[in-house]
């Protein structure tokens, strides 16, 4: 699918990998709507790229449905959705203070996995109404993590959520194949976004020492380039693509 002239929604598009993706899509001629938290830079980012901003808390599932519907109505359709919103906590299954807090586990799963599925199902319903282009109606790109495959100590909630996102890709692609909708996940390693963007170089090196090459954190624009390639190549479908410089997380 050629991104030029397409309608795209980027969840978490106010910063980091989401922002880089929104900016690249817009630069390639897409109409872009950004969905992010109300106190984010979403409005400024959207204005700069000629798009629209719709505040949302992705764990408010009904509110997300309304925000996405508003974005699609303003765009006049939906061809591509990219979800990058998420986060985690550090807590062991059994730690010094006892068993892992169940509510905390559930909150991480809600933020990462349930919110991602909610957006995907809603986006698919909008995309199914599109006129096909070379039999294709839409592309869904979700964000997993290499923690889905090599979760570190204390990452059990985050690992479970991100593994769920990776695991959904093939089944969801099979569900939606008859509608001409592709589904993929991207699993980044450590990327320079949010709080990690300010980590000094001397502290970064131990974190990326297991990478094959390059031995550095990923850059948001590198995620954006892969997202654009996914949209462009119709043979990419039903899988989770690692974006990790050959890194494999050690236990800690």
C-alpha cells in the first residue's frame, strides 16, 4: 500500500517512535491523526505536520472508541493504524515484599495488550469499509518488544503483555485476511525515547553490550522507517518483526 494520500492514525504519536512515524508518514503524503494523552505534545506535533490531535487515555476503552471514531471522521477514512502507547513496571513474581501485586499486573496488561487489541478491532471495522487498492484495505501495526521473547527479571507483567501483542499478529492477520487487512507487530529493543533518551553514553553501553551491531540504542526514526516499509510491502503480514540490532536480553 502506497502511503501517499492514505489516512493514518498513530496512537502515542506525540513523542518517541510514534511521533517519528507520524512525521514520516506525513512527509510521504499521508493525512495523519495523532491520538495521545491530553497533557502530551500531541496538539503541537499534529499542527506541525498538518494533522489533527485527539486526546485519549487508551485504558479508557469506551473513550478510545469515541476518539478513534472522531479521528476517522475528520480524516474521512482509515487505511493505517500504528499503536505505540505502552509502558511497564519492575516487579518480580515473588519479591522481598511478597507476591507480585495483581492489580499492577492487570494495569500493565490493560495498558499494553488490551488497549492494543481494542484499537486493532476498532480500526479493522473502519478499514473494512474502504475500497480495496490491489485487494488491500488496511494495515495494522502494533508495538511489541524483544522483552516478549527474552523478558528480564522483574518484567513479568510487561513480558506477558508484549508477548500477547506478538502472538496476536498471525491470528489477527488470519482473521482479517478476507477483508484485505494486514496485521504486523514490531518488537524494538532499547530505543532512545522518553526517559531513555536522556541516558548518558557511558550508561548506555552496558545496556546494549549484547547487541551484535550497532551497539547503541535505536533511534525513533528507525522504527518509523520500518513502519513505512511494512505499509509499502503487501507481502509482510502476520508476524512480529524484531528491530533490535541483533540484541538478546540477558536475565538482568
